[in-house]
C-alpha cells in the first residue's frame, strides 16, 4: 500500500470510556494508547468536535526518520468507534493506510500479538463500526485475550477485568504491544510481523 510518507499516522486504542471499564479485557487498546501517549510525552485532550481524546507527538528517531502520530481513544463506547475515528482521520488528513487500530482479540491466546492489514471484524464491534465508517484497509494490532472459560458468555468475559494471574504479565504484554505499534509505523508491516507475530 503506497501512501504519502510524510502524512501523519492515527493510532487508535479501542475501549470503553469510564472508570468502571478501565481494567476490562475489552479495554486493552486503551491501555496501549495510554502507554504510547506516555512515550511521546503528551497528555490526552479533547479533539475538536470528534468524540475522542488525542495526544500528538513523534515516534522513532529524531529528524526525518521520525513519524508524526496522533494517539487516540474514542470516547463513544466500543460499538460506535467508527464515527470518532473517521472524524479524526478527516481532521488530521490521515490516509486510510496510516490508520492502526489496537484491540482485544478472543481467538488468540492471552498476550499473543498478531499484526495485519485489512480483513474482517471477527465479531468485534469496535472494528465493525470502524470498517462501516471508512472501509477495512487499515492496520490492526490484535492483542490476544483468549476465550472465555466454560460457558461464560463472550460479552461477560470481555467486560471483566483481567484475572489476578493475567495481571502479573499484563504490563509486560502492553509494553510489547506498544513496541509492536511503533515497529509497524517505523519499519513497516512485514518487519514488524517478523518480530511480533509470535
């Protein structure tokens, strides 16, 4: 996919706003966005008319090798993420090929990462909303949360906090996912996949 190399990147962490959701499995995208914002040295602020919070900054080496990024958290609830993401894309003039969605993924073991371009939504309401708003040709950083135990409904599982055993490794996995996002933006999909598609 060819896009203007100087165009900014929009990195969207998916989740639900509000303290009651903050540590849910479904909010791991927000956790990655928070760490990336910390790394670029910014604080989230409201983004104009878009229903989202953003941090603007640069990642990668200083100078021309660095990339301008907008790290965003939609504040619309997961199943309505598409509106805010598309509004941010328009406002910052981000080509579709420079959009990265970071989200939880049921069909991957906990902590495992998969990076890809395009594809279906696999029942994920955040992706479904984004794809409906702007098409499917954006990057995804899929953060494995595993399947629910026994007969627990999926909706209950994703809206629960990580277990105490999972929390022991959560910071490490969020850190690794943030590294993967940076590698994707700086080095491209193939190289990032080679390193992080464990």
